[in-house]
C-alpha cells in the first residue's frame, strides 16, 4: 500500500472528505488526487501536524497501527532554536522514536534504515551460505548412504 493509499485509508476511517483533509493540512485543492509517487517531506509534515493521531511510521512504511496510542502513554520532547524551527523533535513511545520530517532527520533515518538493510542482507547471505553448506553435507551423506546400500545389496 502506498502513502497515498494509507492517507485515503485514514481519511475514510476518520469520516473526512478529501477536501476537508486537504484544507486542514494546508494542502491545495485536489492535491491528493493529483500527486504521484511520494509526497514531499514538507507536505508530510503538514499532514502530520494537522493530524497528530496518525502514526508516522505507519504513514511512511505501512508498519504498525494507523493511529498513535493514546496521548497519556506519550511524552514529547522538543528543541527549538532561536528562529523557532524545531531542531530535534522526538516523540518517545514504547521505546520507539518517531522523528520530525526535517531533511537532516529524514536523511539520518534513511541512513539508519540503509544500515539495517545492510545488516539484514548480511544475515541473509550468511544463512544462504549455511544452507548451501548443509545441502552439500546432505548430498555427501546421501552418496555415502547409496554406497552402503550398494554394499548391502551385493551381499
């Protein structure tokens, strides 16, 4: 499911019209019907600011629940620089962290995810090698069994 489809799922679940969603998110009329691919980080931030109950991870990746758990289980920490821009916004919840959509934070998140992917690919490669080794061992054992069966058959 794409981000666009997840947005439509949220709109439907909340009983909103697309126009109402666009208006509350400060998106232009028809934006949802016209965007293709991935919305920009600034558009995603507009959406997430207007609808803080949307689970950021779910919106971006489809993982987890659509809605954030109740606010009572969430603590918000914000660091705002002198120009009023959030420089490090993190919401901690259930030992997971959700970050703002600033380009630097998104780049860091992409780098972190790339590292996870590399690690997982390494694990997969290691497991594939292990499987190959086990298959060779099985093949060797089968050849040995065949030889023993031949010896038994000759007796």
